[in-house]
């Protein structure tokens, strides 16, 4: 609902800048959000991709993300999401309802080999583009997880059709998203550096202003516990 106020996570007046450092004891096998099932890649997606809604880390409730609001039909079988205006991918190109539809359809397209995600989509029906900023998602049956599957990065990360539209392109080491960070550099076997995405919509959204204050995130790949 559009008239609700959402609590800001963290301190919206916190200092900005600096580098946050972390270590992974293994390197992501690939960075294709459509068909990867790698735990370490999923950590990176949380920083670089967005869903239609955002999970509040204190209340665990879903709040506006790429979609500024949504409506549910009377029979609770159809969900309509209204995207924010002027959304952009990290490469600067516009994010539209076509990308949302593609993100759902690609998972169910055998050419993308996203078999590990298919069980979550058993109750999700057709995805229809109403207009460039509106998408309608039907469901096959009522299920308490439907909303989370449709809106959260862990189940349905929204990805750009112009980048991932060709299933023959593996896209295993490149990553384009709309999240708060983008991949600045990837040194295989050594580290990955994420930098703030200047196109991220959340920088001007009140309930997200207390998050993602670091300019960069340095992820080192360190297998030895003592060295880490």
C-alpha cells in the first residue's frame, strides 16, 4: 500500500564512504543470476541485484523496492506491480516491465537450465506487461510463499533482458543489475571489488537511506582459515 510509512533501517545520517572488507572461503562458481545456485554468488546478488520488494531486516516484512506499490485482486490470485519511474540498470539503460517479465520467463525456459529454481515457480502463472511501468502476475493457486517468490532477490532477482536475453551467452563472470553496488573488478582467485551504483533507485528512498553507506566492498577469496 502506498500510504504506509516504512521504518528506516540503520542511521540515515550515518557517515558515507570507506571500504567494507570481507572474506569468502570459496569463490563463486558463476555469476549468472538466472541459473546459478552458488551460495557465494547469492551473497553478491544481495548487493548487486534488486527484487520487486525489499525485505525489512528488523520486521521481515516486504516493503517497496523496484515496485513502489502493488495491488492484489479480490480473489487474491493476481498481483499487479507498479514500477518506479526512471529506474536504470548499472549500465545506465532503463529498467522496464519487459525486464520483469523476462526475469520470470527465463527461469521457466529450458534453454537457461534453471532447474534448481523451478520448484518455487509451481504456483506462479503468466506474467503480463500492462505498460512499460506495470506488470501483472497471475498465480495458479493461493500459497503463503507466492508474494515472497515473486518479489525477493533470493527467489526472483530482476535482471536486464538486453544483457541476459540470449541463453547461449553464459554470462558467468559478468554481472549487470540494478542494486546498490556493481562489480567494479573481478580478479579470479583473488578478490572482487564492488562499488556504489550511481543509478541505484534506493539512494533517494527514505526507508533505504540508512543502508549501504560504504563506497566499496572488498571481497577476498581466502581458503585457509588461519590466513582469513
